[in-house]
């Protein structure tokens, strides 16, 4: 699991699942505003596009 803090005091947490990666977005109050499961390949494409490296 890896959590990235966003500039607006929110966070994005990435968790490995059996089918890929679960990405959970929380607002500055800690409320979940979005969650999505994507394939690992799609997740890494997104991370690279954002310039974010996660420790695997």
C-alpha cells in the first residue's frame, strides 16, 4: 500500500488486489470521494503519466 498526499490536503491510496490495483481518493476531510480498481498495467501507465513512483 502506498499513499500520496495531494496539494489540496487530500490523498490517493494505491493497494494491490488479486485483479490489479485499487485506487482510493480521499478529500481533505478524509472522506472517500472515489475508488476504482484497474489492471496493474493501467495503474502503472497512470503513475508514469503523473510522474509518481510507487515502491512495489
